[in-house]
C-alpha cells in the first residue's frame, strides 16, 4: 500500500573469491529487465526508477585469508572390478599448512591411464566437503559409483581436491615464461599408488548372452575374433517397444559419435550390427537401452 514497507529478511552469502579490500553491497529493488520492458522493472513507477538502489554507508571489508595447502595423502582403490560393477574408493585430504582451509569446496575423482591428469581422463564423480579444515588437519571420504564403459587394463584413480579453486592457497603470478602456479595449487592432483584392474564382460561367438537392461542403462562387452570373418551382432529384446542403441568399435570403446558400425533403426527395441570383414583382435560392443 502507499507509504508501507516490507522487510526482505537476511541474506547469507559466501564472500566472492579473488576480491580484497572495501566493497559496497547494493540492494536494487525491482531491477530493470534486460529483455522485455527495457529500462523499467515489473512495477511501473512513472519515471521514478532512478531511486531503486541504495548501499550501506559503511563498506564491507573483504580480507584474503592466509593460504592453506590441500594435498591428497592417500587413495585406496580395489584390486579389480568389472565394467558395470560398483567401485568403492577411499581417499584422504590433508591441509599441510599451519593455516585453516575455510568454507566449502569440491573434490573430484578421475580415471587415468597414467598417473598424470589431463583432459582425456574420465570423470568418475565429485564430492562436496563442507566445513573448515584446521592447519595440519585431514579428513577421509569414501566415494561409491558404478564403473562406466572403459577399456580393460590397469587404471589409476586420480583425486583433485578443491576442483573449483574455492580455497585460497596462494597467489597466481605471471612471468615472462608464462603462468606460475603457487605451491598450494600445483600439488592438488594425486593419483592412486595402486592400479585398478578393469575387466570387460566377454561375448562368445555363437553363444547368446542373456542380460537385463532398464531404460537408460549402458552395458559394454568385448568379443575376440580372427581376421577376415564377417561378424554379426544381434540385440534381441523381449520388449515390444523401445529405442535400443548398439555400437561396435575395434580396439576401443565405441560412443555415439565414434564407432565402426552402429544400429540403423532409431525407434526399435531389436537391433543388428554387421562388420563385413573383421580384423584380428577385440571388438567392443556398447548397448544402450
């Protein structure tokens, strides 16, 4: 009503990263919209929109905390697991500085064919840590997930604490030689000492394999063949309707864009793929329900 007011309550927020010094917090009521009405908000104020913002007289002083140093002190993985099976990983994060790590941050786990992280490593999942970590303190977390479609062989689990750089661990500087990471950021990637032995379920030529697929499920198989053969793979579903997908690739995991042969009927539960002339070795077969 005219002359009335309302109390919007209390806003809790995390101080933005990489800001230091005095900052004013503005409150803008009924802000102008970029799309639609243009210079005015939802309330028509007859040209009196210029007084819709105000800030406190005293600024907020944002201080940079002393740098912490998060490192991965251990990563424990099972000795072996089959594609599609559950894998449990335990890791410990330590703060090896005398200063606390403040707030909340995200730890990420990757599958790597070596012990160095790069863009080709496959993300397993993320865990959010909430709460401060004292200087020289540590915490242990356990992550469980289903192992995704992956080539068989030895893999390492690489843990990256503070994935989004939410914990201050030192300033990043630029030199003539390029970007220099502070010590606290440069040691944020650690691979498991032990390897995870991954196996892929096998298909036998001429022997049907019965399995169960729910909507959205993805399963990976491997079939070994000789050279110069014709390989035909049938997906025979008991469902009357559905949209199954079937991909085949030699020596590597097929995807929806990288394959040697793929299904042809996009809205059918039954699918067939044909490799006219095989190469000696392993073909990977990916099935998606």
